[in-house]
């Protein structure tokens, strides 16, 4: 049977022992020189084979290494792999000697122009390191290379599964034996068992007439498992793949999931984190998917601009978050050799990820690159040859680009690019025909908007936050209002570190609706408030509630992002209530238009004037006339409580856990302008990524820790303003 051993521990890197995932150079939060990691690095690990490895296939599986990797065993080169986002295998069989062997991994973090995405300028960083998991794989000499599972005619009553199993037979042994396929439901109950004789290295079969199969859906993401067992005279190999039954189709009339229309409301995600770059493992990847699904409450994420961790994708499968996955690149297309590598990247991406039900579209263009007929014919052909079940998209930003893909995927930054709009005033999105240049409709989706058109920091003032919110609302409203548009994916979910040529001069693009620690900015509630209240009530007034924060004074007009039917205002302890309803006039297409509060909603001057008392307020949200939620804002907030929230309180070894600290006032609101420094004291088997003395930014701070051994991790937070706070994480 196959053994896949965790190989993340005990690597030697620059004279110290490190564990993976690993970032070669820890960067400061901002204002750094990204050239520091653009050089060679070496990782080494000792391997001592034991007798159970005899007559087996032994390989090291690298989930991803950035970049241009060469792997040596006892100084003999075993494999090289240039792409920093795809997995590869170093086959050690026949090369291992008895006793100590030295595995050496040489990487080159420089932006080598012959490798995608490099050669031009890119608006993100490609942090050097062995930044994803590594496994040692021990199998029989004939093993399963990959399994492709398709579910044709999924909307029929009786369902079927089409399977391709490819074997890897490096020693070219004459093939014989049996392949046994077991289909299991979510509970592990076997639904069918099939057996096939092995005569070739590709075995294709179909399991049909399956009854009572549940579809995979965003609200009910039911997963099935196919266990494949290969029995040959030389041993047994086994591999399991999860998949789902679902159909996903972009049409001229929008997007359909399982035959039902679904408007896509998405965000783009970079896979980077402060200090540690790409190098956070499973639990942090899981958490990001959960933040997108449960906090931001979008229904799709675009993995801009490269294939992301399989942990992230696994979690998207489990929780029902759709994915648009794309190949690595940014605006630049290199020479023929570079293009060949990019076509290989299409293959690597699809062969790694074709069984994820969450993935509904392959991005096979270099993000925002110019047209290139021959190259993009080839990327599309490759995608279609490998996967006949999914459509392709090709993200562009200029209009009238050549439409080779199945879905016209357009970054529409018109809201902000006034010079392009020909004095038409403020327009949130262009019509698809204006963007495609075609005289007929095609499957169409907006894949980016806002971003660099209106960068907004968490710490920015209330007026700017309002405008940020408004822009996201207006684009979503336009997308919801156009039945021919499959939907819109905002730029972007999280702020990210970037090259000097982008961002705010401090190596950060503040384009997220959340900051780099995934703390929400006001605009994040634009997305969550569009979701049904049964999944969680949202009521977020876009204000710090102060007399003198805005120009002139006061908080009006005040946008309230909510999925309640209406709100009531109550000032101080007055009996008087003011009911205010959503703005159905300006945001008629949104599932939940915002409530925009202005002077017309209040008789007289309930707020008083400059020099008079500023009131407390309670804003209550009602659903079906019942009180659903209340938010209080206090006129004289003082620092009252320091909240520490770890994402997980019980973990296993090697878990990367985010911890969020928030400074709160008497009624639990974040104190956005409190710039206190806090010190993190960590005890127990763990490390912190980044410094342990950090400022609150917009009232919060965040960091990630990694559990290194069994025991109790104690995190205490020390500051001048608040009493010491502590929290524990148990490592089991
Ligand atoms: C787009 C690009 C993104 C990001 C964004 C900022 O043009 O595709 O990667 O740079 O602009 O708004």
C-alpha cells in the first residue's frame, strides 16, 4: 500500500534547522527591498532508507517551490522544475544508498525572465522558498500517476462517473493485475465496486446507473470519494480522489450551476501573507477559504494570478465556494520557449486540479496580456484536450480583444478610468458588447474592478471608506442588473505586498476589502450584506461615529450595509425612533440594497451643531418587523477591552494559526484610531512569524504562529493601555 509521509521537518537551511512550508527571507511588514529574496538558496535534508523501502518506488513529492528548482541526491542531479506554482516529483529509486543520503534542493528566487510569470513587471511578489508541503512517497513499482473523474449528464436522474486512471511504470514492467474501484458517499458507505483487468497504463471505465446521488452545490457541497486500488504481482498501490456531481456552465444568459442561474459575486485572492510570504500551510489555507465563504460571503474566488494551494482548493470543495483558477502570469508574454512553459503550466494546473468540483473555469490567458493568437489557441486547446467538462476564460483589460476562450472574462476598471468613458459621467461597468466589440452576446463575466482605481487603507478616513464602499456597491449593482453578465469579481479580497512599481510606495497594494491580516474594511460588508440573513445578519454603518471626522461635521450621508429590511435610529435614551429603509432607487438590482441615511430622515437637527453635545446612537435592524440586531455607538469611546481571538484553539503539530487582537471601546466597537503598540509573549512549542512587538493598525493587529510540538501554547498580550490578556492553544 502507498505510504505518504510528511517530509516537512528537519531541513537544514543556512545552517539552521527549519520546517516547511518555509519562506527563505522573512520580510518586514512594508518598506522593504524585494530583491533580498531574489537569489539562490539551498535546503538540505538527510534521508536514511530502511529495509521496508526495498523494491519500492521512492519519491519526494514537492507541492511547490519558488522557483527554478534543482534537486540533487548525493550530489547527483535528480530533477529540475522551473514553475513556482505546480507540484513535481524527485524520483529517488535506484539512487538511494544504504545509510545517510543527502537530498539537496537548490532554488533560485530571482525573477528569471525565461520563466512565467517573469520577464515584465508584476503586481505581486513571488517569495522564494519551499513554501508548500513536501512528502516522501513509498509505493509499489507500478503506481497510480493520476485519476481523472468526470460526471457526464449530471442532471439526469441516474448518474454516472467516467474515470481515467493513469499508471506510472518507470521500470517498464509488463503490466498485469487488477484495478478495483470503490465509489463511496460522504459517510464512507460503498455505493459501487468495480474490477478491471490491467493491460495498459491507462485504464478508462464508467460506473453508471447510480441512484440517489446528491449534487454538489454551494449551499450543500456534497462530496463523493473514488478509491482506486491497483493490484499487480509486484504489490498494491492505492489512491483516493474526492469529487462532486455538478454541472457548471457560462452561457449568453449568465452562469448556471446545476441548471440553475447563479449570479457570481466574487473576490480575487492573492495567496500571500505578511512577513511569511506564501509559506503558510493547511490551516491558514483552510481559514482563507472560510473567510471568503463565511465572512465575506462571496460565492466565487479567483486564484489571481496562479494556481493556489491544494489545501485552499480542498476547503473550497468542502464548503461550497466556486473557484476560477488561472495560470501564472501578469501582462507579459515571453518568447516561444516561455510560451511553451506556460502551456505546460496549463497542463500542470489542470492535471493537478481537474477533480475539484469547486473549480468551474480555467484561466488560460496571462492576466491582462495582449492578444496572441497562436499562443492562446494553444493554451485553449491544451485545456480542452485535458478537460472537456470545463470552459476556459482569458482575463483581459483592454476592449475588443480576440475572443478565443469560451467565456469573455473582462477586468472592467471603467469606474475610475474616466478618460476612457467619453464623458458619459460615472459608469460602474461597460456593456459587454462595448468590451467584446462583438455585435452579439457571448458568455461574459467581469473578473476585476476597483483595486488601483481606489486604493483604501483600513486607517483611511470615513469619507474615503464611504466612497470605497459606494464603488463596490455600484459595480455589484450593475452586475446584478445585467442578466447577460455572469457576475463580477472584485479586486480584491486582501491587501497584499507588491513590487515597488505598484502600491502606496511602501510595497503594499491597499486594494483589499480586508487588510493583510484579513481584518475587514467597511467595504467587506458590501459583499457579506448581499447574502441572506439566514446565513448571518449583517448591519454595518460605515462610520466611526464622531462629530468631527468628516469634512464640515457629522456622519451624513451615512451608508449602512445590511441584509435587514429596515433600521431604526434611537439617539441617547430618547423614546423617539426613526425608521429608514433601503435605497431601492439607486441600488434596485442588489439582493440587499444599502440604507443611505441623510438629513431628510430626521426632523430638525437631531445631531446638534458644532459645539453642542454629540449623541450616542443605537441602530437596530429589523427583519419581518422583528428586531434582528442592534449596534450601539458611543459619543465618548474609551479603550476598554483588548480582544484576542485565535482562529483555532486546538490544533495538531505544524498548524499555522492566525491570532487577531482588537482594541474595543465600552460597547465593543473597534477603536480605529488607537495606535498602541502591543507585545506578544509566546510560550510553549511554537514560533511567531514576524516581530513580536506590533502596532495596532485601525484598531487591530494580527499575526500567525506555528505549532511545533505537543503541549500548550500560551499567548499573552502586553500593552500600556490594557490589562495583560492571555489565550491558550492546545497542540495534540
Ligand atoms: C489589475 C491586475 C491586478 C492588480 C489590479 C489592481 O490590472 O490584474 O493584478 O494589479 O489591477 O487594481
